C-alpha cells in the first residue's frame, strides 16, 4: 500500500483530521495532483483557519501555478492567523514568501 492509500485509510476513520488532510495534500503535490492538493488545503483552512501550516503550502502551490493574486491573498491570511496565534516563526516564513512574490 502506498502512502496516499494509507492516508486515505486513516482518513476513513478520522475524516476531520487536518494533519492527515495536510499530509495527503503534500503527497498529491509530489505526484502532480495539484488540484486535489489545493482542494484539501482550502478545505482545511476554511474549517480551521488556525491551522497555520497549510497557508504556506497552499500559497506556494497557487504561486507555482501562476495564480499570484490568490497566493498573495493566502499569504496575507496566513500572516494574520500566525500573528493572532503568536506564531512568530510561521509569520516570518509567510512574510518572507509574500515579500518575494510582491517585490
């Protein structure tokens, strides 16, 4: 059984587990299933806007796909969420990626 199949099995038992959804999205990126990854990241952040780690990956995915406007928006949402959570490391990482894209 490959990693995607294993994660999908775990998700059957815990369908709302953001860690598993995030891991699955990263696996989809590895095989070029970017639309599936984008859907999962968006689902995570819609349901749990405090799941800070997914902002960076979603924005990077959108940026790589040429959707700079959406990427900027997600970086900004992620910076706001990280700031609200007191997560300076994630804030700095998101801000750096945002600055690289904007400037």
